[in-house]
C-alpha cells in the first residue's frame, strides 16, 4: 500500500510540475527584416523550439524593409497592444549588428516584454505602453551555446535564445541581465499637435497593399481643427524640409464618397487620419512614402 501511495505522490508531483511549467509559458512573437527567402527565420524558431517544444510562436511580419528601424518600431506599436500581458516580442531590425548598440529587454508598464537591439525600435511602444524597467542582455548567460564566434546573427544567437528562455519561464526578467536607466534610444518624429489653425503629424507607415497614406494624427487632435465630414481640407506633405505635395481633398467616411480616381481623406482602422485614392494608390500617384522624416500639415480649405 505504501508503494502505491508513494507512486501516486510521484505521479501527482510530476503532473503538477509539468502543468505549472506550461502555465507560466507566454507567447513568443517575432518580427524582422529578414524576409522568408532563406532559412534565417527558421533558424531563430529552431533555437526557440530547442529551448522549449511547448512554446507557442507567432509572427508580426518578417517583411520590414531592410534596415528600416522606424517601420519595425511602428509594427510593434501597431500589434503589441492586442497581445496579452506577459507576451514576449523578439524584434530584429539591426543594421548595427555587432556594433556598440546595446541588446536589451524592455518590460513595459502594460506587462509586455520586448527583446531587441536598443537602436530606436522601442520608440513607439515605450511611449504607448510606458517603461517599467530596461535590462541589458548578459550574453555570458543568455547566448546560444557555441555561438561566440558568430558576430552577425544576434537575432538567432542572442535575441531568439533570450526571448525563448524568458517566454518559456527558464529565466526570469531579472535574470536577463543588469538594470539600465529607464530610457531607450528614441527616433525623432513629428507628434500630432494642433497649432496656428492647422494639425501637424507624422506619416509613420503606408497601407502597403493599396498605397494609402496613414498618419499618426488621432481623431481627438484632428477634431480641434473643426472640420466636418464632406468638407474640404488642404494637406501639405513634406519629406524633411522639402514639400512633396500640397493637395485639396474631401474629408469622407469611405472611398466611395468620391469618384473613382479622386483623392480622399478618411480615418483608418486605427482611427488615425489617412489619405487614399478611390481604387488607386495615393502613395504612387503623389510619390509619398513613410518614415520618421515624413510629415503632414492639415488645415481647412478657405
């Protein structure tokens, strides 16, 4: 009878530990500028799978334009708020790989984790979700075994490995490395403001499939302009200090509010001010693109 009791206790303990380990695992979400033409993404996921075959892995995108830190920052900002507390994001857009830029893990006030080079990628999520704590990855403990001679694939050797260990509960956030000041490298851009009877903002990203131009101007800021649906607006778009286009557009709710081929201003699915052409590409037609150095000014037409 004692043997049976001991055996049952061992089974119970084993199951309890197993379910406990699984329960503390978090989603692991990747993004990069690697594309899917080669094995780079598969290598990262292979490293993560080796850490724990029970990890649930997902992707934001691996089609960030090469070296485009700003777009990597925006896609994190776009996706992260919809993931549950505890989610671990591994983001690799790293033109300075192997240089002196820091490898960090950011814990936001929302309870999300971001494993990435500190090169501006964290600009927007730090603002949106708040900085709880920043730690520098200690590569003496958090680096793939026998990868020390590899200098150009930290996405696999450092970030995927550390992110997987954190998501799987193999290490705690405190074990990722030493604490840094509560700040991250930030990219400079035009924040949405209302001044001098016009609204100003940034063009962070394009709606790539259709060529629509998305801005960071939210409805609350735009409403200070006092413009109503159906009214006309004058929009001026600049790249750096150069004016690219000045155009008068109608403010509508849907693309069909204007004839085919005509431009329209509207609010996108994020409820931010946007520009499009009914069944056309605003970006292609006006040669307007996106990034930290693209800005827009909006005012009511006279």
